[in-house]
C-alpha cells in the first residue's frame, strides 16, 4: 500500500493529465456533429454496415456508396472501423440508439488519441530523461 501511494505521489501530474486528456477527448467525441469532421459520415458507414449485416462490405453495396462521389470506403475497411464495430456490438447489449452507437464508434478514435499521448510521454521520459 505504501508503494502504491508513493507511486501515485510521484506520478500524480501524469495521472491527472492523462485523465483530463481522456475526458476532454471523450467530451469532444460526444459533442461533435456528424458532418463537421471530414468524411466521417462515409467512414461511419463501414462499422454501421458491419453492425447491421455481420460481415465486411465488398465496397459496391448501395447502402454504403456515396451518391456524390460514387465510391465508398467499403473496398478498404480499415482496422479502426472493425474495432468500432466491436464497441458498437458491446454497446448494443445496453442500447441501440443511433446517437449512442455513433459515440461508441468514436470511442476508437478517443482511445487511439489517448494511447498516442501515453506513447509520446513514454518516449519523452526515455530520451529526454525526465523523471
């Protein structure tokens, strides 16, 4: 117990900073409108398609084709879309609200941003010898 208290005291600014960053990123993901981020509506179609049909899209399904551009991201479903699908599937146990599913799908980006921050802090500690 004493070691835990000592570790928390030593890293309290780091712990508080990571918590604040996570909460800020999560807050932003809940308040951001759908069409504000570039091409999010096209990217969100992929995890939503996987969620609705339980298989990866081929790319030419009418459900995910963009009417303006004439293509979709379904030809190359990237890993964050697949991870977002798993978050959506877990959240669907509790709710199937489209707003909540969108927020949960964005959780992939929130966690990626948070992990990136943790990695950068670790690199800074290692190479700049900040203790």
